[in-house]
C-alpha cells in the first residue's frame, strides 16, 4: 500500500510525538517540560548569537555604490592590502582584487601584514573618486575573524520540540481522510448491499459509557440495517451488542488510519450515542459498510 508523501510525513511526526510521550511514561507535564527544554536549547544560543555585535560583511561594490546597511557601524572588507604612497607609515590601500584599481584607504593603529587579507573597522563610503578611491576605513588592530555559526545544528533541538508538539496534537495512529476512490469490486461482490450478516472490524472512540483508543482498537463485528433517514449500526464486541443510530447523508466519513508502515481503511462514524472509528482489514468491506450507512 502506497502512502502519499503528506500522509507519510504526518504519520512520522505523529509517531515522534507518541515516542516522546512514551519516553516520559505518558506524563503530560513531563512531555511539556521536554518540549520546553528542547526549544530553550535552541532559543538561548540563538538569542546570544543574534544579540552579540559582529562586523557586517561588505563587498567593494557595496562600498563603490554606497550600499551601506543602516544602523551599522562595524564592517568587514576583504581585498589586497598594500602600502599607501606618502610618509604616513600606517596608511594603507585595500584594493579590490576583481579590478585591481578600486581601493579603500585604511588607517591602522599598528602595522598590518600586506597581501590578500581581511580588514575590519569603521567605514566611510564616499563613492568613486580619483584614481579608483571609493572610501576610507579606520581599521581594528586585529581583524575580527568570521565565525561559522552552524545555525542548522543549533536549531535542531527546537525543531524537534516543535515537531513533538505537532505530533501530540495530531495523535498516533493518524486519522486522515481517504484519498482514494471507492474500492473496486468484482461483479459477484458489489459494494451496495448492506452487510446485514456482519463484517469483521475493530472499533475505537466512544459508544455511550465505553471508549477505546485508536492505538488499540477493540475487535468487533459490524452490522448495518439501512433505513430511509437513519441507519442502525450495531457493534458486537465480546458478546455485547452496542446499537448506534446513524443519520444518513455524511455521518460516515471514509478515512485511513495511518501508521509508519501502513494505512488501514476505516470509517469515522458520528451517530447518536457514539463517535467511533471503525478499522477494517479490507477496503471493500469498509466501503460496503460506508455505502450502507449512506
């Protein structure tokens, strides 16, 4: 049985939520604490990194055309550093390696190494000037190196925490609307006749004072007695017969109960005295019951 991509992904998310709940032994406060911890593990370093001051990377085109971000005063520029003409010993030219002519004058507090390098400091972009001059930089004594912050690693715990929350909201197994058409049947096994003889299934949900989890549906035999406005659905479980009157015209919805590796055909039935999920081994049986319920 082929799952749609969406159903496969949602089933995996729901399974993650169920696994987290098992990890804390079904404790609701425990799983909430787990989600909060995972989100904080990502949020705290993200806030610290985001609030720490770092130089803004610029290109020579940014300087040349004065594309300087607002509210910033510390910049990083990469190029070829050479000694500037004149008597000033700490005045340099940082040359654009792309054209070899555009340059930024760099005034340093101490001697800098010549050649291809990175310089950080405050910058004044004046635009194109004589002989390729485009701006002025007051350099730091030591350039601030780039920091490779692997945000994808930092964000993984928070994403897992959010997926757990979504998975708990979805519930596992996952109940999804049926995406396929009614099951094809042979000429001797039509869908329309009501299964008055009873068909095997399993039920979950609630019928009056009893309930069963979708993760552990209870085996039963289902019978349907059609009526003009209301069909009589009976669910026989362990010798106990539970009648559920179902109004015709949309009260029984075809669904799939998705697990990680399979999707079982089912019916979501809303009746008088019960809201139940019927789970079948066979789509044809499911469709017979659904057709009889109208």
